[in-house]
C-alpha cells in the first residue's frame, strides 16, 4: 500500500512531540529523535549535528553510524556535506554522496557503507543551529515529499533546541550569558542611554505543527491575515500627518502585508498537512534564509518587515499576544535581532534606546527611530545571545558601543562621561549662536548633514549655519514605487521652510552601490562601489533626474536653490547634468512657473580624477564638496566596508593631506567654494587640520557641530598649519602625533 506523505509527516511529528515531552535527559531525547526519524523514513541512518560553538558542528546523536563517534566527530562550518548544509542553509540531496562535491569521509563513523545522502539545515530566525541527515545504502535521490517531511521535522527540532531540550550534561548547547560584555555596532541614531534590557520577543512557539483539518487551518489563516491588515491600516491612520517618512514606511509595510505570493505559499503548506502557525513560521524561515543571501540590499533590509508581519500573524493565531512574561523596566532599552516599523511604533517613545543585532542605517526601523529621536545601534553582533531581560545596559550611541552587565567601575566611568557630555553640551549651547572663529581670526562655516524632515529641528538646536548635504534618496528608498513629482516637490518645500531661510544643499539621487531602489532592476556588479551608481544612473535614466530637478525648482517657488550632483568623476558628467538642469529650468519658464531667484550648481568630489579636471570645470562649477568617505576609500584603495582594510589608513596621512592641499589650491585659483563633507569633518582633530589646510566650510552630523566649534574657537589655525607643514617636511607618514602633541601643549 502506498504511503501518504502528508499522513507520514503528521505521524512522525506526533511521535516526536510525544517523545520530547517525556522527562528524559538531553542525550536520551536526541537518541529517540534520530531513531524515530530513521524508522519513519525507512533509512538505515539518521544523524543529528548541532553547533558546539559558532564555527564547529558536533555529531550529537545517530542511528546507523558508529555510536562511538558521537560527541567525537566534529567539523567546521562548510566542511564536508554536513558542514556545507549548515553554512549555506540549503538542502543537499545526493544519490552518490562520495562523488558529490564537498564530500569528506569521516573514518570514525564508518559511513562508507552508505551511498545516498539527504541533509537539511536546522535553523531558527535565520540562525543556524545544526544539520539533520538521513542516509541509505541504496543509491537514490530522495523524493520531494521526503525532503519536505525532513524540513518540517528540522523546523520542530530548531524550536526544541532553542528551548534547551537537547542541552547536554556539561551544558554544551546552553547559552552561557553572565558577566560583563562589551559589544560594538554601527550608529544609526546618536545619543547615550543607561537602563535595563527589555528583549523584543514577539516570537511565539509553535506547539501544534500538525493539523487534522486543512479547511479549518485555511480559515484561521484568513481570519488572522484580515486582523493584521486592519491593524496596519489603523497604524497608518494614527500616524502623524506631518511625518511623511513614517507614512511612507507604513505604506511599503502594507504592500508587503498584502502580498498574494506570501499568502499562496502558506496556503500550500497548510494543504500538505501543517497547521496555520506552522505554515507561517516555515515561510518566515525559508523566506528569511532566501532574503539574507540576496545580493539586492533592499531585499535584505526588508527582513524586519517580514519578521514583523510573520510575528503579528503568529500572535493572532496562537493567542499569545505581545506579552513575553517579562515586565517592562522603568528605563527600557530594547534589544532585538531585528524589528519592523510597525512593532517599533507600538513601543512609541517609551524606549530609552534600541540595540539591534541586524538592521542598517537605511532600514525602516532606523527611519522611525530617528523620527522618534531614540538612540539606535545596529549590527551589534551577539547581543541577542548575550542579553537577558532586566540586565543592566549602557548604550553609547555616539561611539557605537554597548556595555552589557557592566561592572561598577565601567558604569561609574560611563555616568561620569554622561555628566561631562551634558556639561560640554551646556558649554556648546553657549556657543550655538556664535560663529566658529579661530584665535587667528580665521572663520570656518559649520553645516549639518540631513536626509529626513526629522533631522531639520537640529538645524537650530545645533547652531549649524545651514544644511551642507540633504540626501534625497531616502524618499525613494522608503516606498515600493517611484514617488510622484508632486510628492517630491512638497517634501523639498517643507525642508526649505523648516530651514527658515538658511541654505540647504540638495544632493540629487545617489543610488547604486549599497542603495538599491526596490522598483529598479538590480545590477549584479563585481564592485558596485565603483560601478553604476549616483550621477551615472541619473544620466543613463534621465527621466528620473529630470523629474527630481523639476521637483526642486518648483519647491523653491522663486527662492534661492542649491543643487549638487553626486559622484562626478569627469568634467563631461557635470556638463551633461548641468544641461539637464538648464532644460528643466527652461521648461518651468515656458510653463509660467516661478523660477529660483538664484541657482547654485555644485558637485561632490569623491574620486581623485575630478581633482585633476580641466580649469574649465573649476570655473564652471559654483561649489565643490569633498565627499570624504568615498574619496578616502578610492585614494587609499581600501574598501570602507571591509573591516580588514578600512583601518589601515589614517585621514591625517601626509599624502592625503597633500592631495587635499592640491584641491584647495585649484579651488582658490578659480574662486570656487569648497567644503568637506563626511564623518571626518565631525571629528575635532581632523576638522582642525582641514580648516588649517584651507578648507573653511565643513558639513557633519548635528551632534558634532558643538565639539568642533568649541575646538576651532580655541585654536590658532595658522600655527597649526605650521605644525602640519613641519611634520610633512620631517617625512612623517601621518601628522597625527605631531598635531596631537601640539594641541596638548596648547591646553
């Protein structure tokens, strides 16, 4: 009689659930699991490999291999077929395992007797926990239904492993979380905070993976999806009408929630025997694995949206709600692997800070955190494995550090730092309305960088004299379709109004490299940082550039306008971009629309080639802004995203300062305004050196303006230039030691 795959799957899962519910030791549970799976799938071998540490798999249980190999056979991630399954999180189904690429023979297991191999990853929320393997003597390829059944079992085992069902006597697979820990990450929103950990754990456990009646489960899924759509619509309705960024984020979130493909895949799993919640979790896990490996940065950044929606469905289906069993502390600092925009808005402004293991500066969560002015660190690796609810935690959202369970000395030093920062902030506030003038009488213009309406209040609070860089790409990145010209125009008009007459430099769309629009076909490039990006995209797709230029002209409504083209590498690129602006200007005049009373057209100098452009270019461009982040990586041939090389060079390297001096001289001879924009402009020592070298306009994040202004007002920039020249003449590779020593001597 032919077996029904769905019935066999249900039968196996029920047997596993019964076995795991018994009061056995971790090893006894493991032994029962592999025996049940081998018997159910009629294979001679079933083996379970779990991660011993972050990089090592260990054979923890087997039926069919040599029992003496258990807890002795180990391999690195990626080693052998078992290691490849775990590292790539992909199924390997081989009829002849020894001849399959990557096969490694383990003599202690005596597995040479077995030909066929099926391995599936054991993973939870994108985290690899191990590999589940079945093997047979017969050379055969396992069927699609058998692969599916083993994947479902692996999903259940992942849940049980995470709950500690397989912890060995020596605690080898338990999370060891105690004692002080210091972790680093990327700053997505500045600020410092002290508080207690509140783990964001909306994830619920699926206790009934098998369904007896698919029709009932389909109805449950349909009801949960409808409730979720209503909740998303409610969030949109309650969002502040003035917060366009939040509205755009939730609009994109709603499109994701209404995805028909997402729903169809869950319905298909239900028809094959899974419960509604198990189907949601399986799709979440599979889609997460797929999206994490995608080359498209936009897809990778939508992981938090996927998790948010999946978790909302799971809470509705299981009735477990948002309560994790932990009381929110009075000073909550949210710790999560990732978080969606809807979940973050649910917390509102109650949070002191947010720490994410994943995420990015351009993610939806980062946009919402900035709108709510909550300090946010992303890419803090290991935080969710280390943190426990209620742990003391210090978040340095300026330096990018997290102190978990700090000792008294660290906590005291942190509090002293906070007090000193407040005192310094008070001192900086006194300087807010004063110009940055060195003791030598040299004036330096300090501007701020921005990209959201939420950034604009900092213009007055920080003492910035204007916006040296307004990144326009965020309005394109937060929607699933091309924004309309009217939307962009209204947004730019609000930015200009919020600036209260201060100069705002709008950089045209800078996409490509790590910023890919969801509605543009991504390009597979070997080196995207040096590929089709920024102005190259604008000139190849002039319709988008024209629309944006028209929106800027209309937003100005007769007021002065400053436009800057990004990543100009050659003179002809600037000529073509300027020609598009002139065409848009002529069109507005013909339509009878008001045109800006004055237009400044500039370019970002981010490639060394532009520093050697013809004199004609320097005469035609109204202003230049040195894009320090990109310029440095191209000058030193060191990828700024690569931790192995990005720290191999120093901004105050003699050769780089000499190169900047060349740019200063060319701009001075043509009368071209010059500024420096980037992270280094906000570092006081670097800022002083740039100003001393003749760059008298610096654009930085708002929080850096006070410290930089304070240092400039205390420094004789002409004397500092003499120190720099002396260090260069002495053949020093970097002027930093000489500059630091001189500044210390000046008090």
